[in-house]
C-alpha cells in the first residue's frame, strides 16, 4: 500500500510538477516565501483561503487540496 504524504509534501510535488520555484508559487499565490516554505515543511497549516490561492496558482482544483487525506483528517480533529 502506498504511503500517504503530508499536505506539504503534496503541495511541493504539485509545485515541482508545475515547474515552479517556491518563490514563483509564493508570488502567484500572494503569500510570502517563508510562509509557503513553512506550509510545505508542515510547520504551518494554511487557511482554506490560502489553500484556494495556492490551488489557483498551481492550476489545480481547490478540491484536490481540500480532500487530500491529511487535510481532511486535520479538519475533522478540530
């Protein structure tokens, strides 16, 4: 069975697939480089609005991020 990565790992994979640097994605999503880096490393949990901005910049559906297994588990724990 495949290991399910964290939301940050998923975002990093999507960013790399889109051939964007951290700086480019941060600029396009309207967030700071350090904040995006913290999200990718799992240090910070982004709000739904920030996830939507990142999804738009990556040209993927926001639902892909909202239903990511780890994101769903985190929201259910609140």
